[in-house]
C-alpha cells in the first residue's frame, strides 16, 4: 500500500539571524532579512522523502502558505526530493495575521482534495512556536494524530510512532490516514545537492488562493504589542548570609 | 521567541544541552539524554615543558623577585596580577598543547600607559616578557618558553571609535575578533579578516602575526587593511602611528614593522582597521571533485566567471573530512569525494550573484569538473558548512586519543605542486603516523598540511622537518604562509629568506629591543 504524502513547510526567518523588533512594536523586522524553511519542516520533508525511498510512499507533495518567496521554500523541498509543490498565496502584509487555524483548514482541504493518506508537518514553527497546526488539522479531518514523532515505522495499514514526551518516549499505533508532526530527532535532513537543485527547477508548483479552497483567513487575534524581553540586570554581591536574607526580604521574596 | 545559542570554538568549553525543553534550539544531536562538556584543554595530559622538550638555553635575563611582583601589584592592583600556578596553566600552554612554559606571573593591563610602565620597568630590570592575546597561535609564539612574564591584552578590549564615513574602526588590541566584527556589523561594516579562531583570538594578535584567514582572497592582507597601529617599545616608549587615514605618505611607514613581527619589536596596544561594507548577499557552495587537477581548473574557472564577487576559495582533502566527521560528529553535506571545495561569493545584489554562481556551477557540473555539491544562502546552513572547514584543526587535535599531537605546517606553494607535497609527505612518513592530510586557502596558494601521530617522538619530528622545508625551498615557496614563525619555526626561516634579509632583521631587533626582552626565543633564529 503506497501512500500519497502531503508535507507542510513554512518560510520563517533563518534561525542564525539576529531578530529585531520593529520600531512600531507591532512585529519583527522581516524586510531584507534572510529567511529559510522552518527546521522542523525540513525534518518533515526529509522523512517523507525517506518513506518514498523505502517505497512506503508513492508521491510527496510539498505545500507552503505565504507570499511569492514561499516558492523558494517549496523549491528547496523539491530539491530534497518532493515530487510537486502547491503554493497557497498569502500577500506579505497578511502573513502576520495568518493563524495556525487558517493553515490547518487549508491543509485539511488540500489533504482531501489531493487524496493524501499521510500529512507530515514540523511540530512547531520557530517564529511563533504555536505547536498547534498538526493537532488542529487532525481534528478538522477527524484523523488520528501522532505528534512529536522521533521515529516512524509502517506496519500494515497503521503507523508505529515513537513520540518524545515529557516523561521520556511513548510508542503509539495510529491507523491511516493520519497526521504526524516531526520532532528534532526524527532524522537529519539532507542538503539539496546540485543535480537535484537543477532537476527541481523542472518540477511543477501549482498556485492557488485560500478562497479557492473555501477557507476564510479573517483574523481571530489582534497583536497588541511585540517587545524585546527585559534586558538582564546585573546581579549584586552581598557580604554575608545576613545581608542576603535582608535583601531577599526587601525584595519581597521571603 | 526561540533561543539562538552560540558555540565558540577553540579552547572554550562547548556545552550541548540535550533535554526536551531546548529541542527548539537548533543543535542537531544524536544522543537523547546526555549532558556533556568538552573542553579541548582539560581532556589531555600536560605536555613536557618546552625547556625540557627542545634543546634550548635560557637567555641572560633576571629572574622575578618579590619586589618585582610588588611593583606590578602596586601598579595594577592584585586582581590584575596572576601568580597562582593552577590559574596560570592555561596561559602557559598553547592551544595545540605542544609547547608549555613556566611563567609565574601574568599581568593584565587596561591601558597603553600601564603597558608602557610595565615594559619600561622590565627593560630596566632585564625581565623577559611574552605578550599574549587569545593564545590561539599555532607556532608556539604566544606562550613563554621559560619564565617570561606574560602580558595579556584580555582587558584591553574597548572599541574607541567607528568612523562610518571612512569605514574605519579604532580599538584596543585585546578586542576579540568575532566580538569586534559583531560590533561593526551594527554599522553595516565588517572586519576584513576571518579565521576559525575568531571566537577567541584578539585583533592585536591577528595584527602582530599578520593573520591571513578565509577571505584574504577578497579583502587583502592586514598589511593593507590596517591603517594605524599604536605600539609600546621595549623601552616603554609609546609609538603612535594610529592615523585612520587611508592614504598617508609622510615618512617611513613604521606600522608595517609591528604587523607580522609577532610581538618581538613592540607590543601592539591600539589598531585602526579599514572595514569594508558588509555584503548584502552571501552564497556558499560546497563541492565534491575527483582529482586535484579538477580543483585547480575549478578555481581558475571560479576566478574568471565569478570575478569580483568571489570572496573565498578553500579546498579540503578526503582525509581531513574523514577526521572532522569521525572526531567532531559533523556531517559533510555531500558524500565521500577525494577532494572538496568551498566557494563563497559576497556582493551587493543577491539576484545578480545567484545568477552568476548558478551559471558557473551548471557549467562546472556539465564539464565533469565537479561531480556533486550543494549551495546555501541561509545563514544557518552557511554556518554549518563553514564549521566543517574551520574546525578541521580541532578535529585533528582529537585524532590521537590520549595525546594532542598534531604537527601543523602552513606552506605557500605554487599551485601545481600543491597536493604533490601532501602525497610525497604521506609516502615519506609511511606507517609512522596516524594521518597526513591537506586543506587550505587554495585561492592564496596556501596549503595547510597536518600530520597526526600517537605519541610525541623526537624522531618523528626529525623525519618531518627539515624534509618538508627542503621540499618547500626547492619550489621557492614559504615555510610559513600565515601562521608566522613563533617558537617552532624560528630556525628554519633561512629556507624562505636570504641571509642578508635575516641579518637586517637581527639589526632591527637589536635597535628596537637592545635587551631582547620582547618575546625572546621567537621569530629570529638562535645563533
């Protein structure tokens, strides 16, 4: 049984870049800043490609919601081994207001439309750290979910997934079709090599808008303020324990 | 917001935290529940004292007395005079762990005036000194040989001025290179110098050794980019050549004497350096090639087709990559190849640069010169690819499991002879060694040839030197392209410099430091 796999990948600010808060305090500076594929989504794409290499998957489709530059992210996925791409266009100005619920609705509709049997996404995006899309998509589709996956194995009609949880590792069995979210140790993503980068240029990317899928992207949240964390203050040294106790009392800590 | 953590290389503990809480921090790891701290200084037993390992006699210097220590303590305060033996260990031994001195005093001045007072006193008392920056030098030039007083620039780390019109930064010599680069990046500028040791090395040390690094190809040598130097002579006299003008032809260009003389003619206290604008677009290609001939052809091609945007061209052989993958668990982006190249472009227009690079790569691939490769433009990816090249020396230190034993050679050669030297040395040394590998700045004609072995044997050293130096001299190369001469190569400079030149060097030294207190036993040959 060969699966059709849909993988979601998000274009985020590269993790090695220093983040700056915008002067209007309503967001971070994104103009002229280097972006790349969300690292957890890279792991998701890598896992999907490996499933294809093991002949468990027959086709890998990469999806990204975003402005025109999201196509670069999809091209990277194609260069890693995805077969075709879908670009759901969201104008740059509206990217800030795009919520995990919108993305979940989009992914759910695409999963149905494309007849996907497995949806893999990164567990969270490194810009908003929401960790919500996989879970909500599964709920919308009424599919089982296996989140924080660090190992995926296929047994007839089901997936055996090892999850990283607070207590350690949990192994669960989920029936297909299912939603999986990739965690750090699932795999080490490959670099796209030159021959594959060139092949990827010929692969198809289909463009569409959220409205085409019947998804309403009206915001439910309003950003009130974005600010830097308070700068760390210097500590003070005290001479002895008595001084320590009195300082703690002063600060209302004891 | 996610935590972006930094890993400083070379001698500074690298902490990898692998609990689930930090799974959002982007360190790829294979071990789930392991905390480990790796320090490249404390894992290995101390090597012998240099004075015992090498045949060398102590110069006619005074020995430190309690009176001397009191003088320094009165001048600097007892926090800035270190005389605890355990604390001094790290300062007495070099990064490679192969030369160890026996200094009993380390001084940490904060100002040029303090350096001047210290040197004037030491000159009067005939006490030898060893200037020390980040202690990342590879030729044993940054640590004492006997009991020289170590003068550290660690507390001289103020940036005085950034002139954004001219693009010049003026700072004290103890600024750490990476920190300085980050500072000027706020103004859209960059320091024209980059090397693997950037997290620890001081700009004063870089200038004193005329460091080359990864981007000399594009930004030139420090002899060109350093505009001004303030240094203190052995007598304590302060020589102020700190002008930040790009053009200044008034008299002899004295600052050039301090650039590259490795602290033997003066202690550099301040520097003015020309900073180019920070590039808007950087691309890095990591390529796999089958033969060294292909490497040479690809380099020539890159120069022609990438032209002004080429900012770095490095090559690495298979043995070096194997070492990095095995000892540091860093994975190369592509499979095993006999040779690899890193080609970096820096420019002001991303679209223009990417197009040029893609055309170059497609043609190189099509012609069969390059058999595989990857391109990156994201900072995180480029960081990872550069670390494979920058941490080769660190990987080599860990090659010998019980001892740090890597013999590092840094040779300038005509390009066609480049890899033949590695092959010849490998054959010559046979099974006496663990590994003989080559990598380096092919764009500058600079080969780094490194040899690792299980134990330090005098015979092995004699087997390597002077063969390698004779080989170099035969093709009119340089026995030390950028690492300098320090302690280890001082008796071999005649392979690359005429006796007349060496004689003039000795005269200059005698003129500027008649008592020979500045970094003795270094740079100039023993008589």
